[in-house]
C-alpha cells in the first residue's frame, strides 16, 4: 500500500464521545445536582437514602471500625496482601522521589529582600476507589499512598460495596496504603459527603480518584468548593509502532485498555501498513474468546482507529494532536519519543513495557488526563497534594524605601491610589520622602 504524507486511516472511529454524550450527560448532571443539594441539606440521612437507592446498601455504620478492618484484611489471601504490599512499595518509592524533587527555598534577591517558597500539603484529602464490575484496588495505591507521601495528615477513603458484599481486597489496599478512615460508600453520595461534610463524614480539602460518569460529574460540580485531581473521561490508549513492532503484541496491548469500557478509545499509529493489517486481524481473532469482549468489542468497533503515516516524525506529530492518556511506543528507538512528544498522560517505552504495568504495578500514578487535557496538564502526583506558596520579607530600610517609590509610580499607572500610598509611606518612613496626601501631623 502506498503511503503518502497525509495520514491514511485504515479504520476510523464511528462514534464521537462528545456527540454520544448528549442526553445521557444531561440526565447525569441533573441527577448529580439533585444528590449534592440533598446531601448539603440533609447530610447523613440523604447519604443513607441514596446508598440504599443506588447500591442497595444500608449498614448500621458506613465507616469501618479498626476491628472491622482487621477482620476483613485477615480474610484476604496472603498472596494478595503480599502483592498489594509489593505494588504499594513501588508507588511509595516513586512518589517519594517526586516529593524529594520539590524543595523549599529562600533567596535574597537584592539587599534586604528575602523571598521564599514553601510546599505545604493540604490538610485532608478524600480518596474515591471505584467498585462495580472492576474493583480498582490499584486506585487505593494511587490516591492514598501518594497523598500520604505528600504529607497529608488525614485521608478519608470511600469505596462502594460490590453486589452487597464487602470488597475485601480493596479495603486491605486502602488500609495498607495508610487511609485514616475507610467508608463502604460509593457513587455521588460518597463524593458529596466527603466534599461537603456530614454528621459522620468529615469534609476534605481535595478529592482524588476515578469513577463512573456520576462520580466524574460530582467532582466537576464540586470543584472550587474543594480541589480535585482531574476531570477524567473514558480510558484512552495509543500505540505508536514502526516496522519492528510485533503485530500480535500491538493487538493485545490495544485490547488491554479497550476492556475498561465500551467508550474507551484505542488508536494505532504506525509507519507500517503490514503491522497495521496484521494487528487488525489479530484483534478480530482475540476478541472472539476474550472474557471482557462485551466491553472491549464495542470500544474497538466504535472508538478504535488505525492510521498509517509516512514516518515516525509524522506519527509523533499526530500523536501530539490526539493528546491521549496512555501512549505506548513500539519502535526501534522508543526513547526518541521523549524528545518528539509533548502531549500525553504517560509514555510507555518499548515492548518490555505496557500500559497495564502503569495501571497496576510499576509505581507511577495511573490517574491521568483524558479528552485532550494532556495538552495542559499532567496526571495525579505528589505535587497535586501540595500548595506551593510564597513569603516575602524586606529587612533593609533603603531597599524598602526604593521599592516604595517604585510601587507608588507603578500603582498610579493603574489608578490604584491606595496601593500607591502604601508604597509612599515606606518611602517616607525609611527615606524621608514627602507625603503630599497625608493629614497634617502624620
């Protein structure tokens, strides 16, 4: 197949996520607005009613006691506990390296002018760990461990029951990660309770963690009242491949993310028409016997794309336009992508690496930007839980007087007379400059 400078789409998505949202999103927004208002007005009573309505769950206490947690964790298979611990060790290690890269400092920028920066952790955070079809145990690592490494004093963790049962492995993950309180509570009611505060659930300063459309919409509506990590959409994955890529591996890795949900976009950008065609054939074969084909199949059919481009420069340029959450690079020199790409949530370099490692075990955070947000933000990390603040002190009278004169002139250009007078007063106090506007005797 001849490939020119214009990308050749062997397969295009047939559904637009934004077009498909429409009425469904309007209904989600209305429901979430109602739940938040009700929780704000009636607190725990409303939370319990919505938990009964949406999750068929109404225990005597949503909060797990220390005895409850100990009993639940004790019932989790030892291999699962070992694996959770191993993964959290990796997440904690990488998060600590991130924290160590952020430093407080103070500099004297001119005589007697001391300017400083401090990184202060938020006081409390909420961690939402989804349940449903996919109990995302790994989200406990990402939202609780990272917050604790940042120095957050109190982490409230919520996860829903699964078909009326306690998700024991998830509870164990939240506990081992360092959660200070654990609630078996899900959905909009959990997000609203943590954001607003009720009689039994303390209000948090920020909230992190993935969830369904209702959870995402609740975070959107409550942002500003509290901080959030991201406004996340459906999982996105992209593979950039050249002629050296293994088409079967390409197919497997694309479907590994398609199973997140029927609206999860998956894209292959390749310089090789052969790799493209063979990967397509493998995907069709794999889907036949795949246990999660009910999610992965529609995702691939409706939101999958395969593009053949002229060269890797064109591949990287096109990938930057997509600005996807996950980008896997299967090329002869995958590290070239570090210099060529700027818009992505996370890069996965070479066939020894896969997006599933990032999701589950490798140690980087899997809460990442979607729907083009990678053009302006990265994902969840230690820094999200830190407030970078500044402080100032001027100890040299002559410098303060000079700054006062400058402030007076600069403020009057903008017609801020009261600002100007604060500067004038320092110039007068420390250098004897006249105060034409001051009352007699000052």
